């Protein structure tokens, strides 16, 4: 087998056209991604004037976050805590112009009201909170990405919910109770907080997401303005309370200011807190794989690079020489697959290693705050692109051996790999169709590119077009590997049974 691999490698590298095709696959992958990153600029409009967009707050992990809520707070130095009774949680959902006069009572599922410890009132600062949601019961959340479920259910004056949050060193613990006497722990967090923090009650409400089918067959997501009002009493801490609208700023519209009355209304020991916004990782912004927009174009060239050698042998009759030299035809085809797989893996790896980090740098230079991608995730994305290149090359080679014609094999491979991806990501097909395309076809392996995480506690339009694949990265790659392995097995069976 070693001699076969060496012979196939020598054959491949001595044909300049084949080598140049693999180089072209890498270049076609790099150029579109860098052009996209270089040509993208962060800008917003104030009337007819384009201005730089305000920089979103950055959370403890360095990623962009949404951090907007009404906060009634006081200082806490050292250890301590806060206990409150939540007796009411109501909300409204309204509409932007021209239907802004339509107001619907109700809470969105991830509306929040509860108590929080936070490192000051700066948006993006570290925090821990125990809270009640509009539709998911009590939760313990901290630092934007962490969420632990407590008991389900809502709240009313007849059935209040008691909440408690304590700090002991770097440990914060959230509790809930139905009567204020028997307590159940919801969750804990260990945070690197300063000695003096802010503790208090808060309320907010993210936009109500509605997804509608567009006239062209795709989907359109629209978020409507919402607001939450929470009533707290039996507050365990005394002293002076301050009210802060965390995250309010120039991004707020005049219409939004006019229609809401966020803040605090206090009557004796009862606190009524009204707020809007969200406390969550941001879903808006470029991602690490945005620099890899040339991958589908590179795959088209990879298909050509994989089909040309095997098709040329059949067209010129050289396959007879190969069969005479290697009577075990399956080994010969396996050696060809190993060589083309290794060559295209190296090309894809090099292309991704150049364009993804450089694309990130260009996007940052153009004013964007990227969604966070840990180093191991970045390595997985880059290596995964190389793996997809290799698997698609083996798949195309196998089709070349089955078809014995370059044109048919290239068309079939592109139709099975690239076309489903393009339809799922860039065309207005229904969301469920796009998801099934990336579950059932060899294009599933492109899920290895996904660097952003879906959060159950964050309402968003999670679709392939937005960078969210229906299969986990490695599961998607396994689907592509399955197709490549099956095609190669069929090709080996075919070359063994038919005349050269």
C-alpha cells in the first residue's frame, strides 16, 4: 500500500494542471471571504445621515452582549444578600409605527423580574440573578450565558414567589420559596467580583419575535417592543435605593422613549419596577466563520480537482495500465482517494487558516464587535474546513470512478454537496426545508463551520442563513463522511466487477 500511495502521489504532483486546480481551490476559498470582510463596515443612520454604530457592551468573556434593564439597587460590601416577595408580574406587547397604537397585554416567555448582584451598573458587567420569567418559571442566571432552571409556574397576589440571593466570598447562591419559610436552592455561581457590588431588584423584557413566511418562500423575523412590570414587597434590606436604567442610550428611539415609563414607583415597602430590554449574549454581529464565505466556491473547484485524475485515466485508457500494475483494483482506488483526500485537506486547512483570522481582523478594523469564539472552536472550524474539503474530494473521486466521465461526476457532486448548501443558506426556501437539506445531504458537513452557540434562554431566529445548523458540528461532518465512505465502497465494488 505504501508503494501505491507513493506512486499515486508522484502521478498527481507531476501533472501541473491537477496541482494548479488544488491551488485554485484554496485561492477561491480565500478571496471571497477577504473581500466580504474588507467591504463590510459598521454604520447606522440618524435620519438620512450615516454614522458609526454605537459599540455594543462587552461581557466578561469578551463577547458582545445585550444588557438593558431597570435596576433598583444599593451597595453591598462584603458578604450579604437580599430577600424579596414578588407578588405580580405583568407586561405589554406593542408595535412599531404605523401600528404603534395597538397594545396587547401579556408577557413574552423570557421576560424577567427578580433580584441581582452586579459589578456596578455598567452594561456588560459581571452579575448573578435569581428571577422569574414570563413562561419558563424561576431561573438562576449569571454572566449572560449561564442558565439554571428552578420550579415552573407564574406568580399572582394569591400565589406570590419569594426569591433570595446571597453572597459569600466569590460564591453567589439563588433560592426560591412559595411561603418565605421553606427554601429551595435554584443554583450557584462563582464570580470574580469586587468587595463592593450593587444588589437590588430588576425587570426587563426582550422583544417579541414573530417569524412570518415571505412572499418569496423564505421567512422574515420581526421583533416587537415589550415591557415588564413587577411588584416586590417584603424587601429584607433597608436604606436608600437608587434607580438606574442600565443600557439606556443613543440606540433608543424617540418612539420607544415616548411609549414606555420604565423605572421605579415606590409606595411604602412596595416597589413597582418597570423595564424593557434583555440580559443575554448578543445574537447580532459577525462571527468567526464569516471570513469563510468562499468555502462553497472552493468546494466546486475541489470537486473538479478530484474528478479530473480518475476521469483522465478512463478517457485515455490509462486505467488499463493501472489495473495491470495493481491487480487488486480496490487498493488502487483507495490509494487515489487517500492522496486526493490528503492534498485537498492541506489546501482547505491552509485556506481557512489564512482567511478566517484575517477576516476577523478586517471586520474588527471596520468597526464590528464579533460574537465570541473560543480558541478550541476556532481550531475546530479551521481544521473542519480541511476535513470537509477532503471528504468532498473522496466523494467526488468515487463518483468519477462510478460515472467514468468528468462532466457527469462533477455535476452530480456539485448538485449533492454545494447546491443544497446554497439553497439552505442563501435562497428563500422555507426554514424547515433548509434544515432538512442540511440534515440529509452531504452538505451537512458544513455544520463544522458553526462557531456561535444557540442558547435556549435567548430568543432568536436560529436558521442556517443566520449561521445555525440543524446538526451539531461533528454530527454534520459524520454525515458527509458517511456519504464519502458509501460512495467509495460502491466505486471499489464497481471497478472490481467491470472491465477496465
